[in-house]
């Protein structure tokens, strides 16, 4: 039976830990010919830099071949080909499909059609499970544990698929605390809050975080995503609502680290980049090892 990764909830806590263990192995030795003779289709119906390039680097370091597209305008979808037909065709050519798509649920639909495993590289505002696993690897590396972590999630919590997936994954560990900082129209959706309530996990909602930042172990910044707004005026109202700068970090914990799924616009000042608490570029590098681990797990290579 084929194994897909469509939502972070498709994997158990034990599988998270196994993937993080594999990621550490790949960081020690990234070049392993586990995909030799295999073809991976990289289908990006939505723009991406880090996710696409880190997947392609991971595939290359595992010895695999890559086919696909980075721009849907270069695919037959511009001629009216349905997602069903694209996936059916590509699954004849490849051993694995990695797909990003702007529509929520597109990855799950693709998996139903495909004869080979599908990895969701982001579907609209829904899920981004591979980002979550590299985020968890980054938290584990910087904090030494995934238990008792106080996570501040800042910015676009309504449309931010990275925070949705991370919330679900971290809620499987011991005693997390979530602080959600967002303007009223970008708050964490009620379904995710209900999930935390059901599990008895503490969370707090705020519109400002300057006075409480000293409690954070992880500050997870997100950009306000212009592409998710139907009304450009609404976007202009909230785009600069949170900007993290060096001055704000003075009284934070020594072990606190700042994560960001990138790209950033202006929500983290460039003066933060030189601060030892800035971890977002290392976080992006961790994506290669986490995605090598995910591919190996999904395809039973290890």
C-alpha cells in the first residue's frame, strides 16, 4: 500500500520522531544513492523558491532524477487539462510526485488519482506538512526537546498553512503553550482552537506581543500573504502590523529562536539577521535534510 504525506495528521508522533531521526542522519551524510534509478515528479502549480529548490536538492543528493515544472504556464493546464488527467499521466512516468497547488484539498485529490506516492508541498491555506517537519527539526535542534515549548505564532494565522500544520504536530507533544498574535481579521481559525481545547492545551490570543515576548521559546513569524486577499485594501491595512526588530529581543530568553517559513517581506527587520537568536536561514537549510528523510520514509528506502 502506498504511503502519502498530504496532511501532518497523516503521520503519527512515532513517525514524526523517526523522520527527525533520519533528518539528523542525513545532516551528517546528505549524499546517499537511495533514489538511484528513480524518477521524482516536481509539480509546482504555484510559485515557490525554498520548498521547490530544497526538494530538488534533496532528490539530487539521494541520487534521483527530477521531471516536472516550476510554472503552471509551461504545463498543459494552460490548455485546459484537468488536475485529474495531469496526475494520472505523470504517475505513469514517476515513482513519486511532489506537488504544490493553490487549491485546498488538491493534494488529497491527487493522491486518490495517483498510482505512486504523493507528497503535499502546500495546498492553498490548508496544509504544508513538509515545512512542519523541518520546523520541528529546527525546534528540536535549538531547544533540545519538543516538550514544554512556548510557541509564539505571529502574523497571518488565518491563511498561514505553515502555522496550521505546526500547531497540529506540536500538540502531540508534552505541555506545549501557544500564544497567537494576529489582528482580528487574521486570527487562528476556530477549528484549530477547538482542536487545542479538546486536547486540554493552553493557548492565548493577543493583538500585541511586545510586553509578553520574554516568555517565548520560539517566535514563529509569518508574512501577511497578499495572494490570499481578494481585496487589496484589506491587505494594505494589515501588511505592516507586526515588525520584529532587534530592540524587541533584549529581554528574551537566551535559548529563544526566531523561525520564519520565508519569504519575508518586512515583518523581520534586517537588523535581526545578525542576532544569534535569528534562525530562519538555518531553518531553510534544515529543509534539505528533513525532505530527504520524508522521501526516504514515504518510499520505504530506510
